[in-house]
C-alpha cells in the first residue's frame, strides 16, 4: 500500500519531490495536516490541475475541497519566481492555478501530459527541471541571504554580508521570498527549532540554540506562525 505522504530529493538541486494520497500537505507539517511556513514555493499537480503554492506567512490548513492524490515540487527558497515568471510577493499566502499565470493553452497541454504519465510526480519533476534549464541563473545574492539568515545572522549583518542596503534587501526579499528578511528569518528559525525539537532536544535548549530569548519566546513564535502550541506540532 502506498504511503499517505512521501518525499524524496529532486533531480533539481535543492528541490524536493513529494506525493500525498489525500489532502495536500507535507510530512512533519504538524497538527491536523497543517503546512507550516518554510520560505518555499511549490509547483503542484492533482488530476486535471496544475497550481502554484505561494510562500506562506502562517500555517496553511488544507480544506475539504483539496482531495488527492497530489504531487508537488518544493523549490529551494528564492528560486521559484525566476522559474515561474512571477514575483513571490504576488503569490504570498495563496494557492493559484498555473493557468492564471501562464497562457491557458500551454497549461492545458502540460496538465494533460502529466495526467497521462505513468508517474505524475516524475512528470511534474521533469517539468520543473525544464523550467530551471530555461530560467536565468540563480541569483547568488538571494542564495547568500538564505544562507546567512539560516545561520542565524541578524538582518543588518546579512545586508552587509551580501552588499545590499536595508531597503534594497527588503525589495529583493519581497520579490524572491514573498516577504521581507525579518519574516524570512523568523520562518527559517522556526524550522531550525522544530528540527532540533523533533530530534529530542529539550525545548529550553532548542530555544537557546536557535536564537530565541527563552522557551516562552519560542512558544509564542510557534503559536503566531503555526496557530497551535509547539507541543501539538511535536506530538503529531
């Protein structure tokens, strides 16, 4: 029997290919199938439809209309806008049909091809690889921003490291990630903290190691970004 959710490393560098049999979501997404913000955008397929999941600022809870099966390619933070031809901030907190972004005839042709494929996830991944090959080279400054913030550097230190002023960094971040560097830093810190806590690191130690003032600060941040207590995420 196929697993409810599965994911694997993609042939596209930094991307992940995932499949889900029922409601769209991701492994480890938390209580009741929540999809937590992670700085990423996804290209999604379900029979007869291609969609784009924009960058989230809060947890996304799939609705009853989003029945599966589903396949998705989750792109590394900052890379999807160049592949899809749309700034990330235009898709913030949205799930959008690809036909709303691209010519309808082209999207219908691509959808029919993936629908008919023996493995739609592989066909969707092949589409993502072709898009990446046709897109401009990845912006090294955008990648450097992700690396710096993932390492816990401050916004000011990140701007200095990549050679951008504060306003330039904010504008570039909106286009690449969908929100400013402060929000991206919070989201990346949340993901680092959950990764540690899921490995069994106590919450107080997790908070200290990931840059929170204390465990209470971590709990508040999780509640604001996920909408549920951190214990609910870890318990599920």
